C-alpha cells in the first residue's frame, strides 16, 4: 500500500507543477495582420519570421493576377520580375496563350486583392504561403461605364517561394 501512496503523491505533484506552469506562463504573442480600407492585406504586418516571404507572396499575387489590356506587356514584365526564372517563363507562356487575346479583345482591366496571407512552411531559402484573394473585374466591354466592379472570383492558393540572392521570389502558384 505504501508504494501506491508514493505513486499517487508523485502524480499529484506532477499535475500540480503542470497546472502552476500553465497558470503563470506568459501569454503567447499574437499579432493580427493589418488591412487597408479596401480590406487588402498590409504587407509586413506579420511577425518577423514570416514577414518577408508572406510580403513577397502578397505582392507577387496582386501583381501577377492584376492586369490592364492597355499595358499587358508591362504588367507581365512587372509580374515575372517577382518570380523565379523558371516559374516566370511558365507564367508568361500561360498568360500569353490564355489571357492576352481575351483581355485585349474585351478591353479587360482586373485587380487582384490579397485578403489574407500566412506562412505555411519555411525551410531556409524556401517557403510556402497560403493566401486568400479576390480577383475583381474592374472594366471590360461587358460592363457599363461607371458601373461598380464585379467580383469575378474568390480564391485560395498556395504560393511556393524561393529566396534568390536575398530576395523572395514566387516559384509556383497552386489554387486549391
């Protein structure tokens, strides 16, 4: 019986120590991302460890998925400058095959707004972010002038990033 009492006493002491530790420890720091008046994510409003890749993710998505029929080539150059060489080539090829013709013919202007983004994984010079974004049709031949923009799609995507020469670049965009 004495052995059982010792075991019970040990368990009670361990539980009491755990309760005491949980009750007196500091609250974990939590920082909410900031948002602009339009609801878009404020780059750099996250804790330091995720700030740079998440900022690159948000900027890369907004730049890559916003375009104006009057300046498609310039917009595409701006977007691919934020991407790795390999992904930039794939993105350019896909954009030219699928978007350029329709955007020009219908005089399309779109705007992508990143509503939220966060770091999913990080390993040295590679990171994956999860982002939520809206792509809005601001203007086209199908919209009356002066009309409000039309929300075309709400997306969630994973964005793979690579750090190249100290700069975080988009290496892949995958919707899910």
